C-alpha cells in the first residue's frame, strides 16, 4: 500500500504544461470555449446548465484527457494571472473573504496567498440560469464543480457552500474532506437535496457560492460549474471502488461498519473490514463510514473508469464521553428512535405534539455545542418507493428547520430520508408498519 501511495504522489507532482483539446467525452456539452452552455435531452441528463469555460483554469488539457470521465489532472504551477475574459470567480486563485494577510495561522499557509487582491481573489456568487427548468419534473439533481487545490485537512480551512444563500451542508462536508495537493484539478459531484428543488424550478437564477469562513491562507480555484437535472447514470462514466474501514488508533479492521457514497448508496464492511461499490461516477468521490462508538470518518478516492482504482482506507476514531439525551446515555455513532415526532398520514407537516420532542433535541444541541447529528426519516412499505423516499426526507427536513430556527447552526445537522429501505421489523402487520414509520437521531460527533 505504501509503495502504491508513493507512486501516486509522484504522479501528482509531475508538472503539466501541454495545452491540447480532449478528444473524447460522454456529454454533448462539448463547446468548452463558451462561458455558458445550456443543453436538453443530453446523453447524461435531461438538462445540463454550465457556467465557466472548460479549460482547466486556462492551462488546457493533456491529449485525450476527459474532465468528465478522467482522473485528476497533472499538477500545474501557482499562482497565475486571471484572464479578464473569464467570468468572475473562475480560473483564478480565490481566497477567503475573511483572509487577513497580516495574521499568522496555526496551520500555516499555501505559499501564494500573498497574491491576495480582494477585487480579484474574493469569492463571488455565481449565477446559474434555470429558466429552462421551469416546467420540468425533477427526479434528481447534481451540482458538478471542477475544483483545484482544496486542502481543508491541511490548512484547517472550513469551506461553506451555499445555494441561494442557504447552506448546502452535505456539499460542505465533501469539500472539507478533500485534500487536493499538487495543485491538481478534478471534477466533484454533489447530489442536491430535495429541499433545493423549488429554487431550481422557480425560474430565477440559482446563486452558488463557495467561501472559506476561518479566514485561513488556503487559496483554491474553480474551472467551471454544471447543473445536471435528471442525470442518467447509465450514460455516465463509472468505476468500481473498494476499500477498508479501520480503527484509527489500533489499525484493526471494523466489520459491520456502514459505508455510504455521496450519491446516497450504502453498504457494510465484511468480516475483514472490506467494502466495495460498483458504478460510482468518475471524479472525486468522498465516502463516509459510521459504526456505533466511533465518530464518523471519511475517505477520498480519485475514481476513474473501470476497476483499476486505488483502495480507500477510512479511519474511524473512537468517541470519547457520553452525552445525555432525555436522561438516556448516548454514545457517538449510536441512534435513538424519536417516538414522539408525529405527522399526519402522507404529509410532512409537524403536528403540534411534536414540539416537546424537538425541544429536547434543541436542549441537547445547546448542552453539547460540538455535537453533530443525523436525522433520518423512515416509512413503511405501502405506496410507491419514490413517494416514500421524498416524504421521509421532507419530514426530517421539517424537523431540521424547526431546530435551526432556534439558533442551532445548520452545519451540525444532516437530514436523510431513507423511505422504506431500512425497516426495523417486517411490514406484515399494521403494528409493525407503524414501528417502521419513524424518525431517528444518530450522534455523529461529540
């Protein structure tokens, strides 16, 4: 493994200067010189909307390189001058809007943040036109960003990703797990939660912004942004990803850990701590893992087409301490059933009697200011699966919105709708179906 990683690092450090055009791509979005493109009925999605030209920050692509199907680029030099013909915020070094060049940072800096010029390097809010979606029916939506030199784990950065001013927490967790040394570029895809669908269908431009909130010396760059609506994964370049989940301290394998992808696929590790995913879209993939008694962990992999991808090692750290929830001990990684959160049948509006349980969550979050939780919604099996998935997500989102309205940071809560996919008992009786209709809280971090 060490030898493989050594050659991988050497590959990243190769300086890249060739400026040629890629000759193969899976998409009809091929006029890469355009600063904006809108396509319908494309092979990979019903709708594709792009802003920013596709030119690897102006460095060009190596021969036959495909940004939509290939692995990461080779490394290039930093810094470079922004091209005034590019849209604001693209193809240039961006630095936190809170950056202060006179302050020394505990985690050091990237060496080129001294090129800071607020007029050029401050993050901007990109505007992605969505008028074409006004009469669309959304089954899924993905945000794709070609990123360069994001290094949150190295420089103690904390990136925030907002859509129309609202935090996209799931996307933030992916960005903040990426250690993109080189510097190199790579496509990363974010599955957009259903709560943002009304904004996509409104006809108004979707406002997208990435900023760093700690003000650290961690410059980053973006080549282009794309929105894919009703993505057709069968026409998308995919690869197989394998790996292990390990105890961070002892390096022992963890059997029975849950591993989940950015596209909400999940699996469990076997007796040897090993897991495998097929048909993961190419690009940067950030996998998460959880196990009772451990803080959630994440691992990244540069996914290329096919089976020849590096193994991922996800290290979980044992949780310390125990938190009290409603006079019950709750360890990191453990879940509890929130029995008193109630909804009318087929609806996502909280009933008034749910307030008591939700206030317990608020009190718990305030008493444990570093705690992070996952709220998951579950349904029984009656009705269509698609409807139940949507309903379960809308219900936990209603819970999340209630909690953050009290002042709790939205970044501490992730909402997930599992629909009928994770029953705790069989759905053969009404009593059992009632048990499967539930909201759970899992303590992700303490």
